[in-house]
């Protein structure tokens, strides 16, 4: 998983704290088992990351029944001003819930991906899997985005989980790294469809201003 502060790879685990919890004071809502806190420090930005999980028993080999990131609560992924809604709001929400629920984050990012392929890549297919194939075959996106889109299907294991394509906004299980990868791919699509065209338009305005001052024909 990437560092939620700077998006570089997380550092190695440096500390684990374990503390049992058990029923007391006749509180039936407190279940026996074991909480664990994992502390990591990103080697790039020196940001602290604290993750927690809960084991149903203290027996060796128990499988965690709950796991979440306690700090930071949200992933730091600024969205450039050139990216409009609804893509912006879906992306921001997908980032905000990534550490709390990768399933919910992936659902939002899949929905955002489906929308941008339909609206900007002009895909006519209904399912996300078919949309990706249509855009890849069309040759309208650069090769690095083609590779990214291939990886969306492979990492998400769409063949084994077709509901990720047919019901892209549903809260479904995610493969390791899938939620983060979807956000990375959306970053690339935002750059291609919104940021670079906006930069090009600004450069054209600046150039035409200079050409006008020099009494030369403007670029149309």
C-alpha cells in the first residue's frame, strides 16, 4: 500500500503493540480477542502511518476480522482545478474513504472510471470491462493509459468477479492494491483529458498574445 501522506511506498513496520480485550462490567458488546496496532514511517516524507486490526482470539494463526488505518484518516491526493464534477467529487470521496473502506473506494473509482470512459473517450458499451476493451481498441488514448486500463481488469480480476464490470458502483470485495491502482489510473486519465488540454490552451493564448503584439497572424 502506498503512503497516504505522499503516495510513495510505505516504510517497513517498526512497531507492533498488542492488547487483549475481554468482557467486563457485564458489557455484552465487548467481545474477547486481541487488538493490534502497527506503526510505520514513510522513508520518503517521514509521515507516520498507524494501522489496526482485531483478532477474534489470542490463539496463534488467528485471521483478523477487522482492519483499518487509524492515522491518517484520509489519503492526500490533491485534484487539479481543471478536473470538473462529477469526476472530481467521486475521486475526492474515493480518496477520503480509501483507508477506512477499500471496497467503498474501489466502487466509487470504478464508477468514476466508467463515467469518464463514456463521456470523454466516447465509449458506447454498457459494462466497464467492455468499455475498457472498446477504448483500448479505438487507439484514442496513449500507450501508457492503454497499459493502465489493461491492469485495471487484471488487478481487479474481472474475469472472476464480473459484477465489478456490470455493477461498477456496487460495494464488492477488492483485490490487494486494486483500490489504490484505480485512483492512479484516474490520475492518468485526468491528466490526459483535462490537465494537458488546459495547459495547451493556456500556451496558445500566451502565444497569440505575443503574435498579436508582433503584428503576426494568430494561431487558430
